[in-house]
């Protein structure tokens, strides 16, 4: 089953406010659902906000429209770890994992906001990503 393979799964109930006039989840909300997956990752590995990062890139491929009242499972896996950046891969499905609503990826970059520059991923955070 898909949920067992994901590093993290966040469960989202589609709100009425998430939907557009056509009755399905507005495309921009899928990025928010992915963000909720990232927060679930930080919580699951007890990372809090230990590593400031910026979102450098996000892509979403829409497959099947989710609607008000649906439950969306955001399955997040670590797709790649570089020196300063890492990629999360997402699959957004129904609870059974049978219906794929969307899939995507995001690239995060470790960032020092005080010095306004990228930094290497610290060892402790890297270890959590590798898990």
C-alpha cells in the first residue's frame, strides 16, 4: 500500500473554502496541501524549525479533481539530498491510495537569513532526511 511506503503522510479534509466555482479543489491549494506534508515531516522527525530554509521550486501535476468533503492523503518522500538543498516528492491520493489526485515535487534550500546566503545542510537535519 502506498501509505506504508511514504516517509510521511498528512491527512487533509477538503474544506468548502478550498474549492473553486467549478466545485473542485483550486489548483493553488494543492501547494498548500504539500506544505502541510512538509510540516508533518518536520513534526514526525521532531525537527521544529531547526533549519531555516527557502522554497526554491515547486511543481504539481494534476490528475483527478478532489472535491469538498474528500479526504486527501499527502504522501511525502525525500527524493534527493544535495549539499545545500533537498527535494521532497509528493503523491496526493484518496485514503485507499487508489485514486491519484496530484503528484509533485519541491526543492528546499538551507538558508541563513541573517547573512542572506545559502548554507550546507547541517548533519543532524541531513540524518533526518536520510531516514
